[in-house]
C-alpha cells in the first residue's frame, strides 16, 4: 500500500458490520442517545462507589468531627459550608489506595452499558465494538508493549528536563498486582465505551475522521472534572484519543487499544508513581516527585499526561501510526481495491 493509503482514515470490516441494517441517524439524535447511555453508566458507576465512599468518610476523624459540629448547631450555615468544603478537599487529597482501586473497577459499568445498548437498541454484535476473536493475545501483547514504551518515553522527557526525579529506591507491594488487574478493566471499559461504541456509531453515518475526532473530544471532556486538570491536559487526552482511534482503524479491533490505555495508566501510577489523570498517589514500584515550578513539563497534580512531555510523545505516536499500513485482513474489499488501484497509478 502507498503512503497515501496508509495515512487515510480507512474503514474497516468492524465499521461496516456495525452499519448493517442501520438507518441513517441525525447527529443530534446520536448525541442524545450517547448522553443518555453515559448518564445511566455513570449513575451505575457512582452507585458502586457509594457504599465504599461512605465507609471511608465515616472512618475519618475530620468527617466525624464535621458531623458533630453540624448536629450541635455550633456553627452558622456559611461557616459550616466553608468547613465542609475544606474537610472534603483534605479527604479527597488523601484517598486510600483501596478506594481508588474500587473506583477503577467501577468503570466496568461503562462497558456493560455500552454493550447492552449496542446489542439491544443498535442490534450490534460484539465484533462491531472491536471485540473480535482473532489474535487476541498477540494484539493485546503488542498494545501493552506500545503503551509501556509511550509512557516511559514521556517520563524520560520529563526526567531529562529535570521536572521529575526519583525519590528513594524501588519497592514492590501486593496491591500493585490488584491495580494491574484493575487498570486492565478500566482501560478496556473506557475503550469499549468511547471507541467501540461511540466512535463506531458515529462512523456509520459520517466520515471516519469526524468520528475519530468527535469521540476523542468526548473522551477529553469526560476528564474535565478531574483534580488538577488544565487546558494542556485536556488537549493531551484528546490527542491520545485520536491516537487510539487511528490505532483501532489500523488494526480493525479494540484489543490493542485497550492494552495501550491500560498499560499507559498502570505505568504512570504503579510503576513510576505519578498521578493518573489527577487521581493521586497509588502503590508504586518507584517513587517520583515533581518539581512544582515545572508543571508545564510534568503536568503538576494531574500527572505527566498533563504536561508537554506527553504532548511530544503522543504527537510522534500519531505520526508513526498514520504511516503504518492497516491490517489487510480487516479491510473491506473496496478498501483493498482502492489501494491496488492507487499502486497501479
């Protein structure tokens, strides 16, 4: 295939199969359906988090003290609200690892709701979400290596600029294994929801590159309330979404993209000990500290994916993946004919 064919946003069998028996839908309807599915999924996720969050809050002396002040009537409403905001802010900055772990696992609600919606309302089968049956182990393994390499390069850039440094030696604890499994669930769940469901649904009615960019914008916006988020962080997440979308198109399935997403987050939080999209510290093999005066490089409280070190790596990754030829076995016949025609020219 020529370079011109490689850099195209090719349609895949996955997209064509998703369009079978589909009647064109106005974009606003697609957006409305997505918002409803997201609302249901997020409500389910928060329901999973409700009990463990309450257990944690009532185990903290700060929260119990605040409840005591509220019940005694010692403070007026304005002072009480100020104290409430301050206490919750302090508690949020010291969330225990087990609660973060449950939060990651709770994202499975996104995948379940996306699959159910596609199956019941869009009459789509699992392969149309990218969950295809061929070469799963190979695709996932290659994706895991790519995700680890990408984050390691971003960390290396931040390290070479002096914006992050190692603090102490390496150590390993059992919760790291649990986080590895949790990030597998979290990465796959978000990819199924954004790339498997949203991107594919939009691509049925509109050009593929519009589906990639729109789904990436949504992917970025759902992180807008995360702690420490900045404009650059949102841009980086958008770019990462573009990379993931192109990767799915090149490979014709979702497995590699799931692995890249999961391994990026696991490397960030549990290997190098950086914040993952503002989630705070987790058990990690290395302990890393960031220079507060160089947040443009290290991303500050949001983590390295909020700095220009991440921007550089993801932009390079997008350039590389665009030049790599798509997997021919997942291209429809008309895409193959197009490539052969261009080569003959």
